[in-house]
C-alpha cells in the first residue's frame, strides 16, 4: 500500500485552479471516530479495515457557515465542501420540483422531487466527480480510475476531460450501450470484465502500481467511494433547504450509499447550524433485500445476491455508511421490484419527468411506506430522482 503517494507532489495553490477549503482540518472515521490528516485512504479507516470491519471516512471542518448564503467565488457551497474552487461543468442547482397532483393522488400534504438528472452529464454523480476530480488534480495524479457501468462512468469521463486527466473505466461486458458510447465519446478508456470483483482488482492495481486516483471503492468487504467525492453530495441537502424544500422524509435509490451518506452529513450539519429543526428521515430504496436484511441482523460483510434491471443500484454489498445514515436519521430500507419501479417511472412521466428505473422506484417505495403507516398524510416527502431516463434501455420491458 502506498497511501501517501499524492502528498509528495501536490500543486502549489498559486499555479492550480483547485483551492482546498481552508477550514478542512482532517478526516474522521464514521465508525470509530479516529482522526487522520488530510490524505488519500481509498480503503477508508485503516484501523477499522485492519479489524475486518471497513468503514468510510468523512471530512472534518473547523468552522462551517451559519447561513445558506452562496459563496462569492468558486463553488456555490464550497465552504461546506473539501474544495472551494476547482473543475466545473456548471453542476448542481438542480430544481426541487413540487408535485401537487401526485401528492393529492397519494394522499400526502406535500411531495417534491429533486431532479438530479438536470446535472451536466444527466445524473447526481456529477456532485461526486466535481470534488473527487478536484482532489485528483490537487494530489498531482495524472489519471483517474473507477469501476462503473453507468452514470458514474459518464460523469467521471466528462470531468476528467475538462480537468485534462486520463480516465480509465472498468466495466461489465454487457453494460448498456448508451453509457459506453457516452463515456468513450468523452475520451475515457474502457476496460471490460466479466465479474464485479475483477473490476475492483483492476482498480486496485491501477492505484497501487500506476499511481492512479480511484473515484470508486475497490475494497472487499466494501466501503463507500473515497471521502472527497462523497462529501460532494452534501450540496444536495444544502440546495434543498436553501430552496425552501425541508422534507420529513427523503427517498434515495441506493447501492453502496454514497448519496445517502452525503445527504445525512449535509442535513446533520444544517441541524447543528440551526438551519433546520429536525433531521429528515432517510430511506434507502433497494432492488432486493440487502440493507433490509442487515437492519434485521444480517452481517454487514455478507454477500447479498440478486438480479435486477435497476442497474444503477445493483450490486451484492452493503456498506456501513448507508446503515448509519438510515439509523441515525430514523429511516430505514425499502425493497422495490423492477415491475413496481417501472410503474413509478410511468407515474413520474405523467408529470413530465423521464427518469431512470431506480428513480421511479422511489415513488413506489413511498407508497409502501404510506401503507405501513411510516409516512403520514400530514407529512412532506422528497424523491431523489438520481438520473434522467433517456440512457436507460432496460425499463422498456416492463
Ligand atoms: Zn475506524
């Protein structure tokens, strides 16, 4: 392992477009709370990894703003994030849409949708790429590597292109063609594997032997994506509240929980700053029981096999970050079948929204929570629409 490689040749602040948040004081383990200096630790907390219970790190800020005023230069929410200035394609500021007709049909006081498909490459992953690729630039990396067969691949390819970094993407052989075409058009290199774990081994080799910067996890058992990228998702919570959308419940399509943790972290700090009165309950929407089983007592390190057409949230692993995000916010996990996800896509279509299959699953998950009495008629729910639907070739069969 060579975890400190990037510390040796960081750019001087004066010759780089990247500026680190002066308030970023270090990294902290989300499980054992050990503190580490700012550095790249792709496997998460070394202590917890050594104990066989891997855990993600989060950023520690000396001082956060007390208001939701936009920063005067650089990123709108830079003072809440690891990097205040860096690579950009105009991401964020996605609309928080009010859906009164669907709210009425469902018997809910208010229903909103944060449309992350409005980001430059069509998904929420741009939130992660913008901070992660800025970190790669500051660290002096020449190339970025990740395992993805969908939205993250297209997003990373775009941000690496604008940053002038090489991008290599480990994919499945049978990934949907529109995604492969998109990231290859953006100049990224595709490396094809048959199995998920082979992709992760490839990412590890690129990091350890070639000095590449990893944007996604490659550890087994899994942790979330590297901390600098995951922190980028805090901006989603900040934008909702700044736009006056303060929900009681948030429904989030979830694979390994990067977005879920970023939302939790953002809302938690908004609560601490007195900018909201209570933490929204976060619900992980999953295509088959993974986190649901862990919450019932299964081991976090177990493999949870299952097939799904909701490819953006496929995968057989659960991470600690997603478990903590739902437990600490008082939410939970909801399983939605592909057929019910497709019904959700169709219902959102009646409101002019064309979203990927797993984003449709949010709406079906909301109906299940209402049926169980966990979401009440007097409450406000927010759907996280993670990506637009026009690259999703797999919803047509339902
Ligand atoms: Zn730890």
